[in-house]
């Protein structure tokens, strides 16, 4: 007997956009390590990051929401942001002129992804009830996206966005971790 996720029509535009974001992660890593301009690199990041807004908008407003899509979107976000942050951190460590504070703060931003990726992956493949998206998660995704884009564009105020994204991300990661433990201990 098929479960409800398998019976859904999962081949739709929102899920295709989510897949594009996930598959765009390796290309973004390539761009970050190449000698492209700050503007091009930031633009590539924004292009893929905006698919997160587009997929949700289209799914909600055109009746294309699926349980699979909600789970897939969370997984794609974790993969995309983890790849972007790891590439930035690796590049910062490769080039000695990078400020040590930036390295540390990007590692803090990465902490949310490290906390959330195992949870999202386990819940997706274990067919367990899935965490509902919370505003703290949406705020975290927005602040992370703003901090990463600002860094890639080379803006001078980036450090403030990185600090905000790191703090909000840690709170969100711990919140989702706590919620997932509640769900898993009820089984």
C-alpha cells in the first residue's frame, strides 16, 4: 500500500524549482571558488536562493502544495545553504587575507545547518511526522540569505548581517532540534 506522499502529484513546478536550487549548489560552489566578480557570484547565489520564495509562492497560490514538497524544500534549503557556507568558509581559509572574524561567524551560521540537516534528512526518509515550518526558520533563512549575498557582493556592512544570521540560526536550530525530539519520543 502506498503512503500519502507516494500518491501525491510530486512532479510540479514548485518541486522542480526546489530541485533546481538543490542541483544549483555545486554550480554555486564552483562560482565561489572561481575568479568571477563579486556581482556575478552574488547574482548566482540570489538566483538560486529566490527559487525558495518562488516555489513556496507558487505552491500556496496555485494549489500545488504537497507533503513531499514541504519536506523536499527543507532538505534543499539545508543542502543549498550548507554548500554555500562551506564553500565560503573553505575559501576564507584558503586565502590568508580573510579576516578571522568572518571565518568564525560563518562557522556559527553553519551551526544551524549542522543541527538541522540530520533532523530533516532523518524525518524525510524515516516517514516520521514532519516539523512544521516556524517563523524563526523563515527569519533564519532570510537572514542567512541576506548575509551570504551581502558577503558575496562585497558590501561593507556584511559583518552585522553575519552576526544576526548566526544568532538567529542557532536559536532556530535548537528550536527545531527540541521540536524533533518531542516528535520522535512520542513514537
